[in-house]
C-alpha cells in the first residue's frame, strides 16, 4: 500500500515539474522576442560604441537555475572619439547574461553574473590620449527599464588581452586561461576578489623587454572605493614561473603607487625566467646564491604620461656551474629606470664580480637609449667563453670554448641593433685581448676553428693583431697586421683599411669549403666591396683540389669587388712560377681572372703527373720528357653559382720554348706509320724503312723550338712551326678544342721517311730538294683519323712560287742592278755549301792502261755507279701517282 502511495506522489511531482518546465519553456518561447528587444534597448543605454551581434538566444536549462540571455559573435571595432577603425577592440565568441527566472514573471531582469568565452580584448591609447575602450556611457533614466545590473560575478575564459599606450610606449600582452571576479559591483565601497591563471607573453617598456613568455598565477583582493575614486590592493599573491612576489599598490583619481618585490630568490630560477633585450639565459643551470628584487611604479594617473618605473636588484655570493664551466663568487648590484625620475632610461650594473678558471673578473656596465643602445663600461679579468656561450648563446655556434684575458674601457652605440647590429658608433674604445685555446664550431658544421693564441689591441677605430694563430682542420695560418676605421666600416660610412701579413706552413683550401648541405642556392657577393689596403702572403704549402703549390710569396691589394696581386711567385709541379694576377667579381659569384705568368723552366713529366695528364689518355706523364720556358697571358670567367668553368670564353696567349723534348710510346704515332703501310706508301718505301721510322717515332727526340699558342672560343690554335727531331723534320699546325676535337696538318720530306741520310761516301746534305708528304690528322684525340692533305700541299706550292718570284727579283737586283732603289727587294746573299772532294789512290808503280771510249763505258768508278742508282731511283719515284714533286 505504501509503495502505491509513494508512486502516486512521484507521479504528481513529476507531472507538476514537467508541467512547470513546459510552461516556462512556453513562456520563454512566447516572450523571447520581447526579452531580446528589452536587452538590446538596455544595452544601447550603457554602451558608447556600436556593437555587432551575430545571434541572440534565451534559455534556462543550460544555466539552470539561472535564466540565460546569450549573445554570439559579439564584435566592437576600435573607435577613437568619432573615428572608427577596422581594428578589433572587443570580440567574444559568446557572452551570457544571467538573471533569476522568478524575475521573469515580474517583468524584471536583474543581471547578477556575466560569462565571457573565447574573447579578445585590445585596449589602446593614442599619443593624443584618445582611447578605444570607453565602451560605457552614463546611463539614461532606467526607471521604467526591465533590465538592471546587480553584478556579483564576472568570469572570463580563454581571453587574449593586449594593452598598448603609444604615448608612454608601454606594451603588455597576455592570455587569460580563466579570470574570475567576485564582488558587489553595485556597491559604492566593496572588496573585489580576483583569481586567475595567465600567460605573460610580453611586458615591454619602450625598447626594453622585462618579461617574455612566462606563466603566472595571481590571487588578489582589492578594496574598491567608488566614492573617493580609490582602489587599493589589500593582499596579492603573485607568482611568475613559480617565483613568488609581493604586490602592494594604490590608485587614486590623480596618482598611482605600486610596489612589487621579492627577496631570497634562487639565482638559477631567476636566470631561467627573466631576460633583457632577448638575451635569454638557458635552462637547467645549477645555480646557488640569493637574488633580491624591488620594483616601484609611481606617478600621476594620466593616460598620456608614464609613471616612474624604478627597479633595484642584486645577487649575493652566487654561483653557476655545469659540466665544462663554473662561475663562483658572483656578486652583482644593478638597477633599472625608465627615466621619469632620473631623466634617462637605462640599466646600470654598478658592480659585477665573479671567478672563473681560477681567475677573477670585475667590471661595470650601463645601457641607455634602448632604441639605439649606448653601452659604457669597464672590464678586467678572464672570461670563460664556454660559460658565455652557455649563458647568452648560442650565437649560431654549436660549440665555443677557450678564454679571453680582457682589459679595457668602452663607450659605443649600436645604431640599428635589430636590422644592422654591425652599425656602430665608437666614442671611446681602448682594450687589449689575449686569446688562448679558443675552439668554435658553427651550427651544422663539423669543422672546428681553433685559435691557439694571439693578441688583439684596440684603440677606438684602430685594431692591431699580433701572432694570431688560427687553424681549421689540417690548415693553419698566422695573422699579423693592423686594421683601421673599424666602426665606420661596420656602419658603411668608410672603407676598412688593412695592412697585414698572413703566413702559413700548410693551407688546404678545401678546408674552407662549407660542409653544410645547402637546401637552396642564393647568389651573394664574395669579394669585399669596402676594404682598402694590402695583405702580404707567405705560404709554404697550399693544397687546392689535390694540386700542390709551395713557397708562395706575394702581395694582395684590395679593391672594389677586386683582388689584385701585383706580384706573386711560387712553385708548382717542381717549376718556379712568377707573375701577376687580378680577380674581379663583375656580378655576384661571377669571377673574371686575369693573369700574366712566366716560368724559366717547366718540366713536362711532373707537370703532367700533377695535373692528371690534363684529363686525356694519349700523352701521359710516362710518355713525355723535356722542359719548356713559358710566358702565359690568361683571361677567363668562372661562374661559382652555376659551378661552371666557362672555357669557351677563355682568352689565352702562351709563348712556349721547348728544349730537350722527348715523346715515348705515343700510340697515335703508330697510326701514322700504319697509314703509310695501308695507303700505298709501302710500294715506295721498304717495310724495313717504315719499321725503322716507326721505331724513331716511338722514341721521338727533338731539339728546341718555340711558338705562340692562342686560345679563343674554346679552341687552341697552333700556328705553323717546324719541329726537328731524330725521326724527321716536320712542319706542324692545327687546332685542338677543349672537348678534344683535333684538326692538325703535318708535312715532311719523303726522303726522311726512307732514312737516306748517309752513304759510304759520307753524310747526305739536305739541299731542300725532293718532294714532301702532306698529312692531316682530325677527329678526336682518342680516336684520330688520317688522310693526305692536298689543300696544304697547294698552299705550300703557292708559297714556293711567291718565294721563287722574290728570288728572281733579288737575282735581277744583285746581278744586273734592276730595281736598285726598291728597298722591299733584298739582294741575294750567297752561302757557301760544303763541296765534295774525291781522292783516288792508284797505288805505287801502276801501269797505265789504254784509255778508250769503250773502256770508259765498261769501267765505272763507285761514284758513277751510285749516281746512276740515284737517277733510276728518282725516275721510279716520278712514275708514282701518290706523291708529287715540288
């Protein structure tokens, strides 16, 4: 019976509840439009700016037991006085106004809570004091209004906040995860409690960044006095990255006064949480010591005037250590002021002391004018570069170690620290630095730069370097010299003046090439543009692309995108070379090299071995002997961006005089004798003669000869020249391109191939008569082809005709005096030729025989028989159609 009674009660309660819910839902549905209109009408009484609303809704069940008036996509543009901009002042994804649903039936809506979700609040003050956040205006008479605000709570979730005061150059930016205000907002005097978690993105005063990218929490109570326009912080617990701070403050109608301080903070925690001008100190440093901090904010409560901000901080008996370095006995006193109370914004480290590497360091520093920072101070003692790199780096370096012994004063200004940090103005700079065992590596580069020792002396814009020993991989050099106009050079006002010398025992230029894998190419100037002066070079051994150069001495002058070597000497391939050199960069990474070099003696065998036989396989180092005197004039471009050597644009003149030359076992020479055998030459020349000729070709030795070679449009041109050798005397001319295409012409006397150079009566003297063989070699150097050169033969005949004409004119002038006044006609100079002498020995007591014509025909001496043989031989040669006599 009880169960039935309980069930009936439940049915009545459920029915009544559902009925009420349905009734309330029906009433809301009926009066929904009225509620919206009331809300918009009331909002216009309070708001001073136009509000854009995407959607308005009324509900109860999501906010039960409160009734909810929701505004979606609320937007207010920035408005300064009467000027409206496109910038956002306020945006909220959703704003909910909550009130008691019982007031609904009394036609009275008293808003006691506001929820704002996913908002952006951008507050801004212009230089003239106009603001964009004067959202509220004095309300009109609201006696008959159904709406009034009796706020007890305001809650913000996921809200971005910025405050920018152009007049005082203050900029704050943060992100509030949750911000909850509680208080009797309608009371004239009440306590406002706020609890929030937020991220401080930046707190910046003028150019100085005080805090950046830190998480924070705050639990604060504020005494609000709207009668006297005063609010005062009763209590505040503020922590920034878990560092606790005490906050006190008071704001009245005409002034403000705040204090933020903390004592006994751990040094390592402070080092990890604060920075000045982006000099972030790295995390996880084992620090000890205490830090004390005090911040005062005082001044007038005005939009266009910044309050005075002054801070003091100090470190007592601190230490920082990590594997590889340690700093001990750290004592520091410092202060910051924004200049309102002192007249100058600056950071001052009045005392800085610490010990490192068993040495002491002391100094002071002041930084002012943060837009164009001016740095002044003194420093004396030993600096551990590993500690500097760990605390303030990485400076694009993966490794930095070693020490610098420093003693100096400085007063300088960074004119454009963000865009051009090298632009310096030096007022006074006097320092001496002793470098010791410095090792550094750049990011993504395995090469290590080492500075064993060296001394640098600086006097304002002058720097002197003494015995600066630098090594990179296996290469090393020592630098001595002086540099002037340093600051003017860095800021682009004047050229750097250099007068220095570089010496090295071993230098591998391949060590200077970057090991980084470049993802994209970019053109950039290589040669300096604003350096004047000279550099003396003394390099004992230089390696470049597997080539060795030794005992290099020279002078290098700097110019505008130009390096000039007025004289340079050295040894390459065991040959002493000297001359001059000029390198000009006509456009980024496009170099034009001009040089004039000479060598009194270049030995072919080591030259070919050094240069890998010049990338050909026909004549190798084992095939050549001899030496040459060379005078080389060269001009040619090199495109480093495209990694191309533009050989087709080379312009070269080379004067060469070769002595004691020899070519051994050159395979293409066999092609010549094979051509003689195959083309009918064997009919005229005995096989034994061709074999003997081939043997001499394969061990070809020649006397000295000289010529001038030229290179243009990628083709080497060899003018006609005569090479006298043990095999034959040959006239040679032709062309040879850089892709090894050849076109050579040869001509030589047929008699020399036959080898008829002596007889039993002595040497056969060449009287210039006889016929010549003309050959052409063409194709490629690796696969040459041969043919008889008829065009060359015709050219020689024409040349001989012209010589004959000249000889006739000379004979007429000499013998008969014709054209004596014509100075272009030369007289014949007779030259004595060796004459044959026949000595016959008839013996003693010989009996004279009868001498008749018949006996003369029957008995011929050896000379007559030899002459008859020559005649027959010549007649046979005339009958052949392959060769022609001149």
